[in-house]
């Protein structure tokens, strides 16, 4: 069966390449995936599956199992990025300034391929399969939550998703139990005092020393407040105050990012950060504003889901090519919300090929994938569903 699946998926290579290139040429930004969604829905409809639109351009389609019970979901994201593609290829993006530089064209193609392949094995399905085509992964708050609120996981027992990874050679698959991506948040702080002449500081309330103190104090959040061994990052990446040498400014503005893998650590940092801002402002007689924008939650893979991915991937690419202790990435991904609602896992599909010069990172203007990863993704997803 496994050999048969892999052979059948490999026989689809030309069709898969055409699908991917067709989607690659018409990339669309988050929440504007009109042609993309229409193309995917048409291909799904050709297989005799009913398309149900749920949220934005997102839709689901069910492949029922006449001889099975339960349902597994496969998710693909559809949006592209505001990047001008610099690859000189025949299927280059036709939309100047927009391109599939995160490879979501690959993810859609894998889902379409799995749907096409699994319709052939409908009688052997132990459970039904739901294909979820999600808009807006790149733009928080993201499409996952919208689709979940509209019921995309109703009747689903498990959910799986993948991301191509050009840093891994084609043929390799990786995942890990627990946190796989970081929660990537943004903070903004404004300290407001009273500006004046730099020669008469006693008549002003200077926000600069307070801001400088705060930068130092924020560095102690990770070193003094977070339990040793728990990963966390606090980076102040912007400090803006003042205009020239002889004026004390009215305000100082700070900005930065927080990356964490566990909600209690994240909550602790938010609480302590707010307390520090308030205390420093008060000590200097300043007013303060503190804004904290939560990015996507961290993807936390379920043990059972990782075991299922490992079994499926081992059957397709061999145990020596499957890494189940992948080191968590600091990327953000809204697949996290599916895994908060249902068991399952997210995994990475090797899409790089150094010998062919395909190794540019995700979100680079020269990013590309080795298209021979497509049938492997299809076969693993199909195996997970069977
Ligand atoms: Zn991306
Ligand atoms: Zn992506």
C-alpha cells in the first residue's frame, strides 16, 4: 500500500508541478486570495467534492469514507507576500510586488494532490478527510481563527498541516513533540514628560533617562524573572526620542518584540513588563502608555499527532530521513489554533536542493522550492488520512 501510494503520488509529478506553477503565477495577498481560492475550489469540485465557503476566501471540502468513521483534516494556507520575485523562471509571478515567497503554493498543491489521490482510495479510507483551504496566514490575527469560529473543525477528530522548509533537503521531514514555533508578540511603550530647554532640566520632565533605565530593566525580565531553562526573548528594537542637542523632548517611544514558547511564560513577561513601565514612569513623574500586541500563539504539537506523522513519513521517505526532535523555530504560524482545538501535528517538508542552488530562505525574493517535494508531501498527507 505504501509503495503503491508513493508510486501513485510520483506519477502525479507533472500534474502537481503544473498546479504549483499555475498558483505561483497569480499570487495574492492575505484576505485577497480571490483567484487562488477559485482555482483550488475548481480543482476540488472536479473531484466531485462539495466546496463549502466559510470565512473570507477560505473553504472546506469533505471526502467521505463509505466504510469508515471519524474525520481527519488537512490544512493548506493560500496567501502570498508583498515581495517582488527575483527568480528568473518561466512561471515567475505575474503580479509585480507580490509573490509566493513562503511557498504556500506548494501547500495548496499538496492538499489538492492528496485530495486527488485519496478519491482513488475512497473505499479503503478508515475515516473521512476534510480539506481546509485557509486564507490569510501571513497577516495576524490570521485566517485560522476565522475558519475555526465558523466551524471548520466541526466533526473533525485530528488535524495536520505542513510547511515547506528550504533549509532542509528534499526527501527529509521534520517535526517535534510540544512547542514547534514561537509566540511572536510586539510591544510599544510611550513615556511622556514635559520638554524644555536642555540648559534648564529642572523645569522639564525628561523622558530620556527614564527610557534608558527601562531598556536596562527590560533586559532583566528574562535573566531574573523567567525560570532558567525556559526559552524567552525580549528585544527592544526601537528607541526614539528628541530632535536636537539643546531641547529636552516631551516623549520617548520604545518598541520591541517578545518571543516565548509557553503561555505562562508569556503571561508572566507581559505582567512584569507592564509593572516595570508603570514603576519607571511613576519614579520619574512621567505619564506612560503600554501596548502589547499578541501575535500567533506557539504551535504545540500533540504527542499522538507527532507519532502519526513519524509513522506516515517513515513509510514514505524512510526512518533515516525523519527527524522527530526538530529544534523549535522562532517563526509565527497560525496553525497553532487548530492544535488548540484538536489533536494533531504540524511538520516540515524538506524543499531545498543545494546541488540545484535551491536554498534561499522563506520570505526571500529568491526563495524557491524543489518541486520533487510535492509528491512526497502528497504521499505523507495521504498516508496520514488512510
Ligand atoms: Zn510566511
Ligand atoms: Zn508560510
